């Protein structure tokens, strides 16, 4: 292939949904992935909320590691908030086997008509005569591809964003440093996700446990580098020694998660960004799979409209910005502001919050509801955000 309508760089959930959607609209699509195996290494806790996930794909047993029915949250002093299925919102759903799931999505893109190339890296990009030329290295061989649109789904260190001149820079307080262990020989309920919050556990972030069946679980941490005095691994190792001294670590992954919130724009001439490349992860939870899939779908639709119109300009592609912003972007804006406030909480404030929540019935539990309960107990802290909560 030397010429196509759309090149998608990165075959994660966002990239594969973009390729699938564009191909279903009849476009010539090339989906490239720099690794030789799609889905590895896994840099994700692998959890998704059931309702939004099933808007895009119905679960298949081979890539569902666990079905989650409840969630438990712990404060620094051990106060517990237990949420049942009808209370836990997006914390109830599935824990995926991303190594299998990501390949499944890429295969759906291929079945829709996209060409999929692995071990293929984008090495440079330039605009020429209204189109884009992308230099790629496939299996060690160099090639130039001309396309009308490039969709950058190439992760937190996106090179497509840099080449396109889209400002997605991250400050130290806009990225979480994360470490995750796949562990066995530990005690947990395989239908429950667990979260530990507070500076005692993870300065600027939290620790999680996501079951992977009955015998293993993802145990990980995210910390804010601007707040943490030690590397993320130090805090996770200390937690594991205290909580799971007999546990065995069988896999380790590390990475950064952007928590910047909504960027000003995820487009330029001929280019759209999705997922981590567009900073679409939630600033509070760090979750990004669902938002990436939503963004990929919106990018694929917008690419189809742009090619039908013959207009690949930034001004036309802005309709992609409008779509993702109206879908989940306002939640990113709100949660970024909430995150900035919550970072100011000391462990005593978390204890008071959790103790109070544990004593009252709550219907649907989500980030907004937690913030509302916090607002009731710490009104001065969140007073300027009251319009988000009432």
C-alpha cells in the first residue's frame, strides 16, 4: 500500500475502533502497530464499566478475566466503603485480558476492511499538497505512505501529536507514575475491585486490586511525581509487604498515565488524536479504555465526513473536538478541577469522608457522588466547584 484514505497509528482500543469505524464507512484504512504483538505489554489495570463498554462490543468469554459485582474503597485508617452492583457505577463491569481483547478489536478492524500491519513504526510525517506523507518502517524496511488523514492513537508519548504541532505537553502534576504487578497467592474476592486512597498509600493517587479470575490479580499504584517523595514502586512494594506478604509477583509493568484533563484541541490539518495521545484518560481514576473507544469511533466518523467533503483542514476536523467534548470531555474538565481540590486533602480528611459515607445509604456511587459527599463535609474546599455538584 502506497496510498490510502486514513492511516491509524497505534492498535490499542482507540486506534482499532477508529480503523474499524472508518473502514465500515468504506474508506481505505491502514492500521499500524509498532510492536510485533498487539496488546503487549499491558500498561493498564484492565477494568471497564459494563454499560458503556457494551455500547461498542459484547463481551466474549476468552477475553473476560473477571466479572465485577462490587467495589470496596479504603481510607488511610482503614474505614471501608463497600459498594454493591447497583451502587458502584463504572467500578462494576469487567476486568479484561487486554492481550487478547486488543487483538480481537484489531481483527474486527481487519474484518471491516482495514489493512493491519504489526512491527511497523511511524518514523516521520509531513504535509504535502493537502495530504500527509508518513514514513514507516515495516519489518525493517522503509516505505512512504500518502494519506488524507492520520489518526494518532500512539499513546502518552505520541509522536504524531508532536509532528502535527498539537500541544499535549504534560507537567509533573499532569501525569501519574504507575507500577503494576500481576500477583498470585493473595486473598481477595474475585468479583470485587479494591481501592486504597490517601497519601499514606499513594501520594496524589491510589492503589488498586483488579481480579484476574480466582487465582491472580492486578495490584498496582499510581502516584503524582510532584507529590511523591519516593518512586511509585517503593510505595507499592511497601503495600504488598504489609497486605500480601505471601503473594508472588509473576509480571511487572510500568508506565505513565496522563491526568491533564481535556486539552484545547485534538486536531490539526489532516490529523486527529485519540486516547492517551489526546489525554483522554480520567484525571481522577486514570481510566482510559472507554474514552479511547469513544474517541476512536468519533474520529472514524469524522474522517469519513472529511473525505466525503474533500476537506481535511483543522477547521473541518474541529467537529471531532466537538463530538468527544460533548461525549466525555466535560467530565474530564470537571474531574480535573475536582482532582486539583482532592490533592489538597490530607489523610484525616479522607478518613472523615469515608467514615461518613459508610454510615449512610447511597444510590449510585461515582466520582460526582463522592465529590458531593466531600462537599457536604468540606464545603470550603469545594465551594468554587459547587456548580459541578448540585
